[in-house]
């Protein structure tokens, strides 16, 4: 069965520090998709990135970067030079090819960036 | 383009009462999802519709939860009767069949408190 684990419940950093959010997943499918979402205090889930299982190339988007390693079943998310506006709950999610559109979310990591 | 709309944003009821939530997806999105997000946890899929048909309701507690999407556009999720453990945020999301990745767009959610 599919499972997503975000071991870090809460992280607190000072502005401009770099921070990495960990995500470990379990699946038996060979084709699957991994996602990161941001949930600010307003509550709406904001899509950040999607990766498919055949694309292990790391990605950078501005201050955000993602490291996908199939060998360790991990899809970690790094924020460089964090800002107060980055404070939110971040969710990693998995969608298996055999599960249709269903997203399985991790428990989330509450990131607080202090000025 | 308007996003996913949900109402009400907040609802407080007593246990054993009934409650209904409404969702209007992004125009043209055939697939609609209802998620339950308990405080401190990731969202969990309750039910998925494609047009007005149910695709996945395997995690819906059918003894008290029901949902409908009669005309294949907006949807209503009902809880009858509510229990204390139903306190959560109920998120609605939609996706387009024309999108190969079925990217889900989320609404702001309805926060339910059961006293």
C-alpha cells in the first residue's frame, strides 16, 4: 500500500537560513508521481511541484529545489535563504498509476521562519 | 479564471446534528474531489467524482457521510449525524480530464467544529 512519511513535524528557522523538508514514500507501483504542496494559514493547498517516477533529475525554481532519489525513496524539498512568507505547512504527496487520481498525503511539516 | 469555491468557510454544530458543505469546481473540470483534513494531519480523500458518477468512495464513512454531484458541476457533502471526530477541514478540489497529470486545484476549505 502507498504511504508517505514526513518525519519532521515542526521546523523553526531564522530568516535567510536554508531549510530542507524530508519526504519518504512507499509504493509498489513502478509508475507514480510525487508532489509538494504548501498550505499557508489561509488553508488553501498550493501546488509547488510534480515529479514522475522516471524523472530523477533534480529541479530548481528560484529559492526552491527538490532532490528526488529513487534508491532511498525520498523526495526532499529545500528552501534557500528562507523568508517569513515561507512559513506554512508543507505536504508531500504520492499518486500511484494504479490508484487513479487519488493523492496520498504525508502528515505535513510546519515550517516557521522567524525574522 | 475563478478557482474552486467552497461554502461555508466555517461551521460550528453540536454532535448528532446534520451539516452540508457546498463546492463549485473550476469551470470545465470534470473531476471533483472531497478531502477530510483533521488537525495536524494530511488531507485524506473521501470521494472522487467524474462528471456525476462516483469513481472512488472507498474511504467515505457511508453510514454518516454522503455526497452528490447531480448535474456534474457543483457538489454537496453531507454529514448526518455528526460526531466529535468529524471536526476537520473539508477540502474540495477539481481537475481537468484534458490535463494528462490530473493536477488538482484546491479550494479554501470548510472548517467544521463539532461540539
